[in-house]
C-alpha cells in the first residue's frame, strides 16, 4: 500500500509504502518504507523504547484501528519511542490504551529508510484501519501522509482515513 502526501504539505520524501503482516490473530507487523531525499528529513535520535506522548510533532508513523467502541491510535518513532491511545469517537474521549510494548526497529540504507513494528492488537478490533506518517524536514516543516485524506486540513482521525482492512491472520 502507498501513503499519499496531503496536498498542502511538501516533503523531501517522495514515496511511502506500507506492508502489513498478521502472523496471529492478535499480532500485526507493519513495515513502513520511505524514499526520497532522506538527508532532508529530521529523524529523532535513538532512545530507549518507552511510551511517550507528542510523537506526532516530529517524524513518526501511525496506525489507527477501528474497534467495536471507537478506535485506537498507535504512534511509532524511529527513536523507538511509541504511544497508544483509545478514543470513544472522532477525537473524543482520548486516553492511554493498555497494550504490551511494541517491537520497533529503524534502519536506513542508500535507498531509503524502513521502520518495522510488531504490536499486539486489542481484542475488539473490527478490521478497518488507517495508516499514516508525519515527516519532519530539517527546517522543522511537517508533511502529512495517509492512505486517503478528507477535504481540508490533514486529519488522520477522520473516517475517510480508515481506508484499509486488517489482513487475515495466517
């Protein structure tokens, strides 16, 4: 799957691809591959993996999972920090979501960068999901990438962004 940049946010990144693997009913692996002028991207430095708020203010990768009641949002930084939130509705009732620490690996090579994440899925996921990324350039500007964008300002919480389905467990 390919993420599309929001039309109002130029970026040194030219392409973001996401692969999803579901090895078990409660495990999801996401592999975000980014391409372009990575020297123009600001990547947070490596840190100990820990739950951390406000990751969206810098380069990070996200998944939104539809649930029986509301939805969940997960943020993953190349630094190895992460966040997990639960919402009752569109940006309503935000709270930390209980979850096991995800496994996060970041690497770069001449062709691009790859962030691999494995996380435990909540038991009430419905199958609909949104994939997104925020890319901060070296000047502090952010671009917003998603499977789909609603009209207007970027809003990854909007129902239009839940444009994919979980792969079957295999």
